C-alpha cells in the first residue's frame, strides 16, 4: 500500500479492522484553544435557520474529551437554544455553515445535502504552481485507517469523489484556487489537491516542510453556500470573505 500523502495514487487499500487493537497513528487533539472573538459570527438568522461564519480552529461539533466541548454547535445552542447541526466543516477549515432551528428544517436541509441540492464553493491556497488554469478531479476516497482521520485514494474500495477547480490567483510560491466539490467526502478537497501534487498550505495532516510552515492555519475556506430555504422554498446565497 502506498499512502496518498506521498502524492502517488494506488489501486487498493489494506483492510484494517475497526477495533481497539488498531489505534490511530495520528496524534490526538491537544492544546485546543478555539478563538473567542467573536464568540459567534452570524451571517443570517430567522426562525427556521441560522448561518454562521465558522473561524478556523473551532470544532463544528463537540469532541469526545471534556475539554473539547466548545464548538460551533455548542455556542449556537447556548445563544439560541434550538440550533441543530446539519453538516460539518473540519476544525481547521473556516467559512459558511448552516444550522436548523426546527425538526422540519433539519429534515429538509439534510435531504438537500444528501441529494446534492445545495451549492458549495471553497477557496484554498495550495503549494506551488498548478500547470493548468482549471480542471476536474475524479478519485475515490477511503479512510487511511491506521492514520485516521487521514483519507487516501483507493480505486478498489473507495467511495466516489469529484471536485472541480479553477485558478483565481497566483504568487511566487503558491496558487489560489476555487474548489467546487460535487461530492462531500471527508478531507476530499485536501486529498484531491494533494493528488495533483499541490498540497494545501498549513495542512497539518498532509503538508510537510515549507508547505506546512508557509501558513499558521489551514488555507481552506468555505466561501459560499447556496440552498433552498426549508420554509419559504426561496433560493438563498450565503458567503464569507477569505482571510488568506
């Protein structure tokens, strides 16, 4: 087996039983210090949905440890009482997230995400210069079990994953790209960019050396989310400015 972190794709993946005898090789989350200012950055609120701009470094949902209970969901419930998680962003990823305020809204939004009725765009800064100005990645992904939560490309057992990308800026050492995920696999954008040989800057799971130290945060941001309002049926667009 060849780990996709070497930027080389492989045809299969070894099977690892999901038991206590196969501990993760990824270091646990330590020194969790989520940003506190602002406590919540509200993009939109009404009686059915809440939309927030999640900062990098804040969990979307609580972690297992007591010291990892602070998260976007916890803060939303604390401030609004009825907030319910619909989808997630990785702790290191910033940007737009929607939460439901009613059971009907939760079911409706859940179906929209499941049936790919929403529209999502991310912006990432990747190491090096992409040769082309746009492209499409179609590579199936599976959990790299002994190194979870890392993912890897696996043509034998991986789940389908597709991403469209387009260059929107370049500098001497990096490329700014807009990413449009067609599917929503864990770490999809990170691994798809890595598969092109251009890891996202500051990625503590996949970047190494200069690409890791080039930024003090993961340069991945959920810039845009479009969805159908669960109560009115109106199409709504939400966006958040990037900060890298």
